[in-house]
C-alpha cells in the first residue's frame, strides 16, 4: 500500500519580488497624480526613466537628485 501525501493549502509559497517595469512607473505616477495631489506627475516620467528611478527605489533617491530632474520641491517631498 502506497502512503497518501496530503498538502495543506495553508503552507506559504515562496514568491519572487515584483520585477520593475516601466509600466509600473506609469501606474505609480498616475496614482500619485490622482490620489496624492502631485499635479502633473506624469510629466516626470521620462526623466525618472532615464535615470532608472522606479517606484521600487524612488524612496532611496536623494531629494536633491530628484530636484535636479526639475521635479518641484513640493512634489519631491
């Protein structure tokens, strides 16, 4: 007689982090514009893409670096 193996659905499955894609930046900027009061957030998309700044690392970018991309100080904060 072969033993039966039961798998529990409560066992967590390892997943990889979400890979960054430019469309995530677009979605993030659209959300920022619509819900966070960052007017014209979509205008910053090209500058952020050129420097490889996405929503996954944006919080680590020095504020001065973002200001150097012509993002207003109020929007950087």
